[in-house]
């Protein structure tokens, strides 16, 4: 993977951030930026909440990876997270969920594959591999741009997400435990090698010939091979989430945690009566930011 | 106005509420209902947040009237109001902003007139008067349906809103001071007889022949003729609101308040650097709900 990209990476990413909009909120600002992405081969947008104080000094950063069909806007507009982030002085960073405007045949045919559904992997299949590189975009290119341009401290960064983005947060963290201080997830797709959404996405982006290659993007598999860093994973999921049983497979994550003796390091809270929506996220997002603040402000 | 509607009113409104969706949030529920509206001659939707406890006893209710282009969803999804409403045990009620699906020629031609822009008036012009009756819908029909079907106490009800809905909240309150315990507004169109949005809407719905008739829907005019009930109006507006000078005309409202000796009863807070968006609303919505809670829970 690194071989092909080596030359591009050596050139360093283009650093030009264009400000699209800026809205004051809770004494800070929600700013939308656009930039050229080399990893994805298209223009991309992201939103960042810069809390009060970030005009003077670097602040910790918390990435939120959104779910299927979402853009960079859903979390900022609907989660109600800004108040608590402002209280802690933490910046929030909300990337988009796929390349945009690249026009690959079939990329708009379904809501759970292609546009809005990048699944935070680097595609290996011919048709998708030039543009569908959301793993490298979120782990490498976007941070490299952000830390050079915005007052966010790259040594104090954490990650969380929802659904497909919960899968993204857990896998990015488990693959890069030293890059992120902490991780949490709402309703994550916890075992994508073992559910319909994952089969479709991984089959499409990674191919069906080498299913071993799928495991590097599966939180349950990554937890199974984890050793080293002490974990403190927080997961919330609603008991009325329509996707809980067939798509999220949190029971698999919990089983592996138990079999590895990590049950004290992986907390899955089943929230009675809550569903898969942003109303659910907004109810518990304060808890999650408190969780990350423990590590970001330690 | 009452003559023509008398027969309809005598029949009483059809009380059938159809539940469209239900999402748990902050231990309560956001429920979307659909119903047939006689006032508007179409099917209408609204959202209500029913806090924990409302399954056992009636709770106070707080209407939020949304702005141009909005539906019943914007406030519930973007304002971040649910947490504070849940804390106070107050129900939130978010109606739509115009009749829907009535297909009047020209109703979709602009974003500031027709669909999504009912302006909370009862139209008198031939083309609009059958359907564009958002004043009577919000003041009479919707409450009548809600109080018969949902656990909201009709004796403890207040109202607030944003922009066009801030105009709606102020005028509905000033015209019906005994129906609402308190009022507040974000960035309201405070003097619509004196601004482009108001000229277009009132000219269209009420006609240009009798501009005296416009005054019954103008908060500044209503304040000018107000006597009786002690007021405690709270208004927040951003100093970076692009509409502040030409459309909102809060200076007119303040001038009238002063000339009537009501300056202590009308508080307009100019929030430095904030704009017209829901990010602004979300920053101060907690203050507004606290304001209403004083009266709703007195």
C-alpha cells in the first residue's frame, strides 16, 4: 500500500485550506473548510469547531467519523456536542464520509456503498482504489493538513464516531493506538466481516478473493489481536436500534473482549429504548466528550 | 374572519393524530405526528418533545415557531434544546411553517413567500385565503388537537421562535397575552410592515390596499398599542446577523418600548459576532428555556 503512495506522500500534501463558512457558536467558531485531497483525488470539505481560547493556544482535538449517507455537516448540526466541547476547550473535527464528485460508475446506486459510504478503508479493487482511500485520508492526509494550519495539538487527539463511523473510530484507533489518546463509539458496526453492510463494502472495496485482508478493518478482529496499550473503549448503543442484531454485532466484540480478559477495558452500554438516530447521539454525546476529556486533558 | 370560519369551528377540528415517528431522547420522546388540518385544508406534520414524566402527568408546553424555509424538523434536530427542556420537564412543540402540498400557482417560486413562508398570518387575498391561515392554525387548531390528545397542560403554555418564527411568537403572544405565559425570540422580524420580507409577505397574503390591516401582525405596532399584562420579552440577536439592519428592525421595537416606558419589559440582547443560524440559536436556547421555565413552573 505504501509503495504506490510513497512518491505522492514524499511530495507532501497540498496545504491550502479554503474557508467556506464560519459560524460563531458557544464563544467559539464552527468553520467549514474545503481543500484538494491527493489521497482521494477530489476536493473535500470538513467542519471544525474551534473553541474559545484556540485563537491564543493550541487545543486538543476530537475527530468524529459519521455514518452512512452523512456529510461533514450532520454531526456539527445535530449532535448537540458543541456545548460540552466548548466547556472542555476541545476542538471537534468532522470529516466527510467518502470522496465527492469523482463519478465512478455505480457510486450513487445505493446508500450503503460508494458516495457517503467510504467505510474508512483504502480500496484495493481497480475500480475504487484511486479515490476510495478514506482510511489514509482520515489517518494521514487530513491530520497533516489540519496540524499545519489550525490551532490543534497533534499530541492530544482522540476519535469517536457513529455506526459506519463508529467502525471507523474503533479500527483507526486499534490500528494506530499511539496516534489517538482515546476512542469511543455510538452504535458501531463492530464486526463488519460478519454482517451485510460489511460484506457489501469490503467485498466492493477490497474484493472477495482475500477475506483475510478484511480483518485489518474489523474492530472485533483487531481487538482479538490487540496487545500492548491499555484500553478504555466506551460504546453506547440503543436497545431499540433496528441495526443492533444484524449489522452492529456488538455481541461479537464483547465476546472477544471477554475471551482476551479485556472486559474491563471495553464498556458497551445498552441504552434502553434508544434507536440509531442523532437524537440518541445527542443524549449521550456529553458523556463521550467527558470520557475523551479525561485523556485529552490529562 | 370568524364569520366564514364559524361553521367549520362549530364542527370542531378532526382530532386524529397519526404517529409518523418516535425517537427516544433525554429519557423522553421526540414524536412526529401527522393530521388533517381544516384551517389549512391539507395534511400537516408537527414534532413534539415529550419529557420523562409526561406519561404520568400533564407537563407545560413551549411552542417554537421556525423561520423561512424551515419545516417541523429544523428546531428539534438542530437547536440542542432537548437537554434543557428535559431538565425542566417541559414539552416542546414545533409546528411546520406553511401549508404543504396545496399547489397554489406561485407558492414555490421564492423561498420567502408561499411554501415554507406562511408568516403566521391569516391571508385575506383570494388566491391564498383558503390555505394560508397559519395564524389560526397555530393559535387555535393545533392547540385544540394537542390538548385533547397529548399530555400537555393548556394552562401552562409559552411560545418562542426564530426570524419569521420570532415575528410569529411575538405577535401571537401580543395578540393573545392570556393564552401564553411568556414569550421570547431569536433574531425576530420585529417590524415587518417596515422591511422587505414583510412587505412581500403581507402584500401577498393581506393585499396592498389596506395597510392598516398589516399592523395586527407587526410586533412593533402591537407593542405600541399594548396595555395591560406586564411583559417580560426576551430577544437575542447576533451582531453579525446579515439580516439585522434591513429585515429584523429591532431598533424599531426598542424605540417603541422606550417611548411607551416599557424598556424594562423588553430585553434585546445583541450577541457579539453571532449570526442568523441554528449555531447561534443552540448557543442561547438554554437561556430561553430557563426564561420560560420561570413562568411555566411558577
